[in-house]
């Protein structure tokens, strides 16, 4: 089945130790998104790619970086995780950029714990 | 930018009753309004969406209504079941934009 896959599902890291989360999709969608979701809150968009075009949200900290080496894969790098970065990180994809039926499909998320 | 207000934040209903969740948006250029259901520890899943050229859309027990003039849209769940218990998020997207602006969510509890 076509889907959005995130690895790992659970990640534990130490304060200040870089961590990379990965997302892959078999939907062949142009757009990939990274969201941060903290407990009892709505998902918060960090950035998105339209093909290789990177778009950062204005309030996304510099500590968060992303790479998209090809259509199928996208990575979230947290350079120096702080305790406040503990959250669920959701990857999502959509087929078009704000035109037509471009529903966002979410992956299962990676739960990040910072010790 | 867009601002989406969602009410109520928590809602408890008896099994078989109806549930209604309401959202208002600020940007009159918004034209796409999805609703997501998120069970504890799981991904948000799209349950229904509506575009601004339609006033109402229904899918079995779930319906969404949109009032463009008043800039509000609502989710209606009829004959609620315990498996409907989850957090529901509304969202709005401006025409030509990639970004969904989410409401803060409604925790729905269906009591057997």
C-alpha cells in the first residue's frame, strides 16, 4: 500500500546530542512537510519542501534543519536537542501546492524524548 | 495570517447522541477546510473536508457545513460510537497556499 513511513517510531537522545528523523513516502507526492506536535496541542508546521524547493516557517528555530535528497525521502535534523524539543514529529505529504485536491497525508510520527 | 478558533476544547456525549464541533477562521481567502481525527499516540487522519464552493458535505455519520459569510464551519457526528472518541482538529488553508492552520483541537469522549 502507498503510504508515509517514519523511522524510528521512538527516539531517545541526550540533551545536545544531534538526532536525525527520517520520512519516506511511496505516494510520489511533490510536497513533504515536517510538523512538531506537543502534548495536547495542534501540529505546528516547521517547514516544507515543494520538490526540492525548501520553505522554512519564520518561527522555526535554527536548531531544526531538513534535507530532501530525492522525492521519496525527507530528513529532519535537530542539531542540539533541548528539553523543549521533546515532542511527536509528524511527516506529511501532499500532491500539489495549494491547488486542487491535495489532502495532506500524515505518517505515524516519531516520538522524541530528550534526556 | 490565518487564525482558526475551535470550540469546545472538550466534549462528552452519550453513545448514540450527536456531537458538534465548531470552528471559525479569519482569512476570507481561505478555501479549503479539512477535519482530522487523532487517536491517542497515532497520526492525524483526514475524516472529511470541504471546499468553499460547497455549503455542506456528508459521509455516512459525518457531515461538515460551511458558512462563508460568517467564516465558520462545523463538524457533525451522528449516532456516536465509543470508537469516535479522539481529538478532532479543524484546519483552514488559504487559496494558493501550502499551509494548513489548525485549530487547537477538541477532545471528544463518547460514553457507552
